[in-house]
């Protein structure tokens, strides 16, 4: 989290520099004007993009092997939700940040409409706009 804070500070400085905003002006309107996501949400966006690409055969095989669809023997409504199995991890500090753990967790929180996007361009657009309107 320390590194994310540092990256966020650098992004804020760059946004202020580009827009000629003063040092003590609130940064949120500046980021909205530039249509920039905060660093933490940008990381989530990249994770979701890798999941989408791996599920659609656009990513290396080793990433595709880390993800599994959740299926039930019985006929449930959740079978049609395109959800992934969330593996558990033993270590909380580093294990939760691994792609195999955090990617399915974030993928399952995204609305079905976004997960079932037909093209990668549409997926990127919807995924970037989804947290942008939630944050701001």
C-alpha cells in the first residue's frame, strides 16, 4: 500500500502540472478533468483486462491456467453469471496480491454486462467508466 500511495502522489503532481493547478487545490476535480483513474483503480483495471484477455484466448497460456470457471453440478442461476473460482491463500500480505487470488475476486464483483462484453474495446470502455462514475 505504501508504494501505491507514492504512485498516487506522483500522479497528483503530474495532474497539477498539466492543468497548472495550485499545490493546495483539491485534486479530485483535476483528475476528473483529465479523466484519470486513481492508481489503485488503475491497478484493478489492468487486472480485469488480463482476466478478460485470458478468458478470450488473447493472453499467454500460463495466465489462462490460473483461472477456472465456477460450475455447479446442479442447475443454478449463478452458472450463467460467468464467475470464477476464488482460491484461498495462506499468507495475507503477499498471497492476496497474487494474480491467481485477486483477479477472480475482482472479476466476480464486476457487473455481468461488463464481463460479457463482445469486444476488447467495449470491455475497456465499460471497465474504465464503471469505477470512474462510482468514484466521482
